[in-house]
């Protein structure tokens, strides 16, 4: 199966919305509104078009989507700009085929090239560590919401990308609206 990883375009929005709904339909912790979050984030100042990627088959069918948006960690008057990885969406029929891995690696490469220092994710405790994510609790960083320790993770994108970073994660307001 040949997969093309490319930047999402407005022409993809409807297919991506359907793909996200399919990906989260059977996920117990999902509120089934991830596609609405993506729509809100696309209209926000946190949106980075180059970090909203799709996985496309030779048939032009979309089989995956990832979005990284701006966030920062606030410590008093000091801000440390970074990214939130959310959501990563692969429909069940295409899971366990490496598509999510390709999307994560491609997005990390682009984010690093754009100068971002780190990425935060709230996700599966056994999946994201494969890509260098560590528990957030290992750092002097707090979330604004309650999430299980094993599901709150961060990854440096640049060498020493987390050096000196401390404070509270501040997501774009559209992330939770």
C-alpha cells in the first residue's frame, strides 16, 4: 500500500471530518466531537496549515489525519511556544499499518524545521512513547485539566528543546470549546 503524506487542503475538509468521526466512533473516552475541534482550530490563530497533514492512498482516498496546533507553556511572564498534537485519526480499517507512525514522523520533521521546540499530547500511554514522548510529570510542567499521568506526554522536537521549560500548558481556547 503506497501512502502519500501531504498537507491538508480546504478541499479535504469534508473527507477529513468523516475520517475523524469514523476513527473515534468506537473509542470509549471520545466525546465524538473531535471533528468539531478540528474545525474550530482551523479557524483559530493556533492553526498551522503545514502541520495539518493527511495520508492518502493511490486511489486518492484519505486514510489518516494529524493536526499540530500552537500552544505555549506559561511561567509567570515567560512563555515557551510549542505544539499540541491532536487529534491523530486513523479509521479502524487502516489502523496497525504504520499510517499513524508516518503522520507523526512527518509532522515532527516539519515542526522541527519550523523551529518548534516541543510537542504535547494527551493520548495512549503505550503508543506515543514509541515516538519519543515522555510523561509530562517528569518535567516541572502542569496541565490546565485533569488527565491521567500516563496519558499526559511531551516530546522535545529540538536538541535541548525542553531545557528550562516550566509552567502551565496553555492551549488555544478553541481546543476545548
